[in-house]
C-alpha cells in the first residue's frame, strides 16, 4: 500500500519504518490460483525517474530479510504452491545487508532454488541498469528460475531516456524478454518514436505493455517539462507500436509450432466460463516456463499439474495446443 509520507517530513529512521511492512502471507483463496503466489521481497524505489511518483509515495528501496522470504516460500510450498513470483518496484536491485553479509538478487534466487515443492520462480519488475551479468547467468543456469525477464525499456531514444532520467541508454537484451514503453513523453519527436519502433524490431520482445504519457502531479516532469505532444499523436503512436509488437510476437510464437512445451496448468480459460459446468472436456489454460500463455482441451482435474503440450497453432498472445498422449500397446503373453 502506498503512503503519502514525504522524504523530508521526518527523520530517516521514521520514514524507513513507515515502509517496513510487506504483503502478509495470503490465504490460498487470494492467489491467482492455488498453485501460484506472489511473494514481495522489496518495497520502495530510489531511481527518481522524472515521470514517476513512486519514490515520493513509497520511500527508499528496502529489501526484506532473506530468512523471512525463505520461510514464506516454504510455507507456500507446503500449501501446494508450485510457482512463486517475486515482487519489487525494481526487483533485480534487491539487496539486504546484515552486518558484513550482503544478500543480493542472485544469492536470493540460489537459496530459493533449494525450496522443495517450488518448481518455478519468476521475478518482476526489473530495472535495466541493474541487470548484472551474474544475475543473467543465474537465470540461465538455475533450473527453477524461469527463462523470462520483464525489463521496461520505456523508450528507444537516448534523448528521451535522458529526459526521463532512466540512467541508461538503449538496451539490447541477450534473451527474449517483455518490456514497457511510454509514447508521447515530453519532447518526443517523430525520430525519437521511430527509435522505439526500431528497438522493438531489434529486440523482438515477447510482449510489451505500451502506455501514453500523462502528467502525474508531484513528478519532476510535471514541474520541469512541457507535456507538448498532442493527444491524437500519442494515440497514433500507441496504436502503431502495438501493431509492430503484435506482429513480432506472432512471428516469435510461430517458431513454437510443432514443438512440445511444458505447461503449468492454471485452470479453465476465460472462454470456458460459458461452458457447461458438467462438461468433461473444456478449454484449459496455463503458462510455459518462459511465461507464454497456452490453451488446450482438457479437464479441471489437470489444474496444478505440469503437462507436456504439443503446439499446433498460435496468435500474437497465445499458443494453441493439445495434451501429449502416450500410446500404450498391449502385448499378449
């Protein structure tokens, strides 16, 4: 929960204590599914991007003690949870210092890797500048860590990134990732926007969340920069970037046709909501280890299972497949 306590309203210790609580251990009924859970490891932010008010409302970055995180992960596993998603405003910046011992994001993932019962570990949202080689190696080498990253680029233009005060220049991920983009930020020229198009073309993101810039009171951008991009231009750029992203997403998904993917089954799809509740076969949905959505014909008993699905077709956002079956041949003795 965000609280409106300014950084200069009290002593540093008082500000820190106002943000020390994290999400309580949730009842299984409050999770996305009984088999998936969010686990907050960090709160606050110290990046001070000019368009964002989070540092002023949630205070400085604070990492939760790793012992608490591990304890909660074990309880979740005991309750039947198979996938956890670690949450933080800039989650890959996680750090907890206890005397002369420092736990960073990579160390935390290595510890969580050993929790019995947890099969998949994801984490969002990442800050590009803090994506270290050590962390990328951990994502590659730790079997339970999903080979998927959400890394908000926000823009493909170095000039726009400077005005946003993002602290980095254009990124080129080493692996498939999803991203965020803001179109129509203060002073964004046609050339700046084309660089965002080019970044999506070059990086071929799995998907991107695209937003039109709007002024947020209390941010540096609202005080120092003019919101000078017309609304219709923002809308046009938003639509064009969506079209580019959707085309690329479908092209990348098409590479999965004919392949088998392992899916953690979440339950009936939205389409199945209108199905006969007594139906034995209905459309089920789940996600691959790299966070691609998969739908297939199945049954409710499969929820929470890891199933091998053969991909037959795709859209920009979904893989469509069928459960792999094993032919059993009876041999007379």
